C-alpha cells in the first residue's frame, strides 16, 4: 500500500455537485496534489475533498463487473483467437484460474484501499476544519457510508481483511497491519452504517443530487444484515426504506435511460457525465459490445466493442416468455452493416446514444428500490415463509415486467424463485456473485458452478474459433470462493497470512 500514502485528489475527479475547481483549489506547488497539512481547512475544501472521494468511485466502478458478473454464470467472453493477452488477468476470473499473481485481483485490492486513504484522511481532518457542524456531520456520514460500502466489498471478496480507519503516517506503519477476522470487519461496517443512517439526509437539493442519502445507508445496512443472515434486523431496516418515497418506475427501460437520471427508483447511482471531455464519463458499452461489430452496435464508424461480460446462454434461456426486461437488458445478436445477423449476445442496459466516441453518459445503479423489495421478500421468507407480504414484493417486480404473479410455493421453492427473479431483475448490475455466495452453501455453489462450467464447455455462448478449452477452464474449487491476497502485498507485509488453497 506504499503508493497510496500521499493524498491525491485530481480536480478532474471532483463529483459533479456544482463545486467546481477554482483558482484557490489549483493554486498549489503541484496542482494535482493536495497535502493534508495545507488543505481541509475551509468548508469549501472539505466539500471538495468529499467530492474527490466520490470521483474515485467512478473509475473503480468501471471494472467491478469482472468480480461480480463475469466470474459468475451470468456472463462470459466473446472469444478472440488473435489476442490472448488477457488470459492471465480477465480470463483468469472467467475460467476460475486466478491466483495471488492475477493482476486484476491486485488492482481490485489496491484501488479499494486507495479510495480508503482519502476517506480516512478527510475524516481525520473534519474536526479541525472551519466547516459548519451541519456540513461536518453530513460529510462524516457520506465518508463512513462509502467506507462501509468498500469494506463490504472487500470482506465478501477476501474474507479477513486489514481494517484501517486512520491515516497511515509512514510506510513502516503500513507494512505492519494484520488481517482482521470477518466478524470484526462486519462490526466496523455496521458501526459506520449506523452512524451514516443518523447523519445523512433523506434527500438533497438539486446541486447535491447523487450523494449518498439516509435511504442508501439503510438499504446497504439491510443488505449487510441479509448477508449475515440476521433476517429480522434486515426486515426492520429495509422497512424503513419503504417509507422514504422511493417507488418502481412504470417502464423498466426508464431505469437506465441517461435522460432520466436519479429518478424515484434510484437509491444510489454512481454519477457519470458524457457529452464532454472532462473525463467524468462512463464507457460500459465499449467494454461490453461484441468484437468486430464495426459500428453496428456502437453508432460510430468502425467502432468495435471489447467483447467482455457477454450474457451467457444460461441467463438468456432463463427469461420467461413475455418478460419485457429481456430486450432492455440484453440482445441475443445484432445485424451487421452488411445486413447479416450476427448471433453474439451483448449487454444492452448501458447502450444509449452519445455524441463523443468513447464518452457515454450512463450512470451505474449501485442500489435501486427493486433490490430493496426483493431483499425484503427474501428476508421475510427466511423468517416466516412466503407470506402475502413477501409475495406482494416479489409480484410487484414481476408485474412491471409483464409477468404473471407467483403464488402457492413452499419456503425453499420461494427462495429459489426469488433468487432467479433477482438474477433477471438485477442482471448485469454487479449482484450475481454475492447473491450466490449469500444464498448457497459452499458445497452447493461448487456443485452449481461446475455443472454450469460443463455446460458452457460443451456449448460455448460464443464460438471458440476451433480453440479448445484448457483442462482447468471452468473448474471451480471451494477455496476460490475467496480471492487470494495479492502476492505483492504478501511480499511487502510479513504480517499477512494467505487465504487457504493459494
């Protein structure tokens, strides 16, 4: 973690909350570096520092699909025989061949802790700033909510992790931290979230739309309780969200339309802005569109996609006939510019018109109200079985999709139907891997994933162009439910102990 000891907040990364980079902000010896000794003093600087943390979440979220969808049975890759360079990195995640040297896992670990540096430094400087008490309270709530979110990601991916809640003052100090047990990590997460619930407002004025709210903190807290199987606490917490004014939109497509951002169903979106060259844009469709689509999917001459995060045969087949979410979420193929149909599927949720090549305007939905309703249905079923209330929440989601209501199921059957409904409703929004880990035992998940792997090997979603799978592709072992601690971290910190199996 040595390279994260200096605080760096780029002006271009400040969130679009109406707090622009001005002459005072840039009048430094090095305009890209803000040192804690001479910043965090005024209220404006505090707000800029918090905005800088939000800004770090943008590039971080551009890659999270790798660890939550691509690794699961939801998506695969559009195979490229001519370019095998991503075999040790991206393809290692898809085929479950990752190890302590896998660069993308190292990037996940380092970038997550990198955001935490700015979170902890800003938190430590809040008491001595000249900001009002109201701004200090709100800022602490925002930062602790974000820290809880990041630790929730880390603990689910890595298990025991290092807890750092204060700035690190020297490399020697950084290299002495040990991993804390999962239970201790969750205690920290709950502490931060409970503070955020009390500190954050239910809503903001137009200049601050996109900041985390009380509803976001409650929703994440409910998900943490659900993950820990504290179902009663999850119900009590998520019920509070239902009284905050959120609602499902009538049209599923409107949920993802960049012209309809931060709507009534949105609880927390990562804010991106396209149609400019400020560097605060998204680019998801450029990663997800098929290779060699040469402008037929992305409407720019000759533009190909990356061919990553391709919907699998499995999830395509799971959609019920008449499900209106399917055409919004994915396409099973496209018509080439020569008028020929190409049967390579791709994610369509984040495919919208934009004016500058490579610069899209799509926000990323971290938490939306549909997720809350489905979590409530799940928690209620685990406590009382499939009650009328649980069916009501589930069927509210299905009704919008144009599907018939579900009824008459036992507890186990309801759980399975609900998991499938989450898979479709929240498809490609970075929920699948954690949903599987939460709802299945290790042995159940190993069996399920290996069965999926056999089917994908026998009938690949996209052509392998005559190249066979390796013997270890799609072979999943229980220890891989946790990622390895990156080898670089093990090398520089002798206090770290590697996860079993690696």
